[in-house]
C-alpha cells in the first residue's frame, strides 16, 4: 500500500463507522438535539456530507470556495438513507479523485484557506476531512447516550 492508498483506506473506514452510527439513530430521534444551539442528529449528518463535498471542491480549487453553491441546500430532511443516497455520487467522486494524486502531491500541493486562518498541505487536508467526520460521529454517539438510545459497536 502506498500513502494515497492509506489515506483512502482511512477515509473509507471513517465513513463505514460513521454510517453504522448514523443508521442507528431512531427515526423519531432524527430531530433531537441536546440544546437550542446544537445541530439536530440529521443536521449533523448532512453537515458532514456537505462538508466533504465542500472540501473536495476546495482541494480541486486549491483554495476555499468563495461562493459555495451547495447541492444540499433547500433539500428537505427526510431520512439518513435519503441523505446517504443523495451524497453517494459526491462521496464517490471525492474518493476516486484521490487516485490522481501522488505521494509528493500530499506535501507539495497547498490548499489556501486563509479566509479560515490557514494554508494546509493536501495530505493534511485529507487527514482533517476524516478527523472532522470522526469528531461529529463521536458527538452523535454522545447524543445517543444522552437520549438513552443504545449505541452501536463501531470498534470491530
């Protein structure tokens, strides 16, 4: 396995485990949130899926997207399955795009997100995408605990 393969594996494993958690959220709890300032369960799932699409475009652009026109906007929240089905082509495009990069690209390509206060290497950005998803998956596990809903085992 080369470095790109490891990064792809990490992203796929993160998504696999996220989906286990996401699919364990009872339908009647999709709009639950711990407080008024928090995202609901389904909003957090969409946030992760939409962010991945945004990051894919930012990587392609080598910078933040000034006027991000999200395909996720204006879609009603229906179900986790609906969110995953809608996001699948964007996720596949993102994962497939990794094969166009070399190990050298991971260090040499810079993604300028000065508007957010940083410029990162491609490799760093790819790791942060998985980390972003993992953090929100952890938040959802905490949501499930707080709701008193059984939590799935994601450490297989």
